[in-house]
């Protein structure tokens, strides 16, 4: 793109002293990995692309559905009708409003076997995933590679985000040594405001701008959470790593080795089993969350949830049987959406 055209396109951004011409050139040269392209990921990708970040790596395992359109800003009704993979739909939409940047769309589940290959070229990794399993994997990888990443999440009216600078700040495992236990709310069961998604994405992207343009001293060093409905706000300092952290201090990368992932197997005909043991499930609470999304039956041993062509049976220890598919990626997506992980 000729210099004059570049200046015109990003003129309002270049006028901001924190960016300026030099910062814009740094954004143009940057590679950013986005893990997940649902609500948060779509907003993040759109903001980065419109700001002129030169190369985006978008990784997502899911496809566009009509229920996504309320909050996932890169997609439209045609994408939903075609059930386009979200990563590819995002790539196509971005090309319509900024054809000068490169977008590498990966229709994949981020796992230990592919994370080094998929995120190798990323200067910064932005989290837009829907489960802690993937976030712990990103954390292990980022600490191992000394690569900055930003955690972000949104559910209901609640948005949360945290910058991780390996070797300087606390990592995700410093703040959350163990994943959430018991029944976990998801967007599909608790609902979500599109404004909460956009708040999380806007904060995450702005912190990314600071890193990519060399304004590291301006980075927030805290876990920030904000509830847009109740106006409750909190911050927890992440300025220093936890001295006994297994990941960033002991450099024990269990999730990168695959030890932190629930074991998944094909189970008989047209079904997948997810072996997530030692995670107690409150069947009453889970049934209350799921009953508006499909047919639910439960007893003190298991819960059975029917939605369309799929049946999810959850056992007391967190193990689940997903019937109606032999696609492991689809099974993981269904588990994350309705059971939470």
C-alpha cells in the first residue's frame, strides 16, 4: 500500500500520540495469534484488522450458527446458513474491509500436538477461547517460549482480562493454580451481553497495541474484572509471579505435555467419550441450566441432555458421553458449550 494511502486509512489512529507513524509501522509488521473466533475472537480480529495489524493467525474449531449473530460481529446470516467454519468466515469478512493484511485461518482445535506449529510466528497471543483447558495450554506454551499473551473472557454481563509477560508478571497458573471445579456457566447456559464481549475484546486489543508498539511501560499489571450490569469492578495485582508456581517458576509444562487434557476416545458407534474425572457435578444445578436448551433427565448417577441430533450424558465425576457424532472436535465443542470446561 503506498505511503499516502496508508496514512489516510489509519490517519485518525496515527494522530493518537500513543501510536503515531512509528507505532503504525510496528503494527503493520506484527504477527498476532488469536485463539478462538467466537464472540470475543471475532471482535478482537475485527479491531486488529481495522487497525492495520499486518498478519493475523486465527484458530477456531467451530462453525457459524444463527445464535452467534447476536454478538459475533464478523458473521452474517449467509455464514450461518452455510455453517461456514468461523476461522474461514472471519478471513473472508476481513478481506472485504482490509485486503492489505494477511489472515491465516486454521480450522483446528488447539492442542499440544499443533500449538508450536500454529503459533510459531506470533509475536503476541490473544486468548478468545471458551475453556480453561485451552488457556492453560496457551499459558504453558507462552511461558516455555517467553512469548506474551493476554487472557480474556466474557459471560453474562461480566468481562475479565489479564496480561501475561513471562518472566515479569504472574502467569495464569499463578492466579488460578487449578481450573474452576464443579458446574461451570457457559454462554449457552448463562447467556451473554454483546457489550460485555466488546468490552473484553477492546481492553485486550488495546493492551496488545501497547505491547506491539513498544509502550510496555503502559501495560496494566492486574487481573481486571468488570460487571457491566451491576457496575462491580475488581483488580488483583499480577505484578509478580507466585514464587512456587509450577509453570513459570518450576517450568513444569503439564498441559503442554497433554497431561492437563481430558482423555477423549471414540466409544462404540457414533459417540465420543470425554474422560474428565475428579470433577464433581451438581446435577440439579446443571439440569436447571440446560432445561431451556433441550430435553433433560437426571438422577443421582447421571444427567442426560438431548439437543437436536446429539445426546450428552454426564456422569457424577464429570465424565461425559456425546452421542450423535464421531467427530472429536465437535464433541469437545458441545461439551465446552453446554457442560463447560
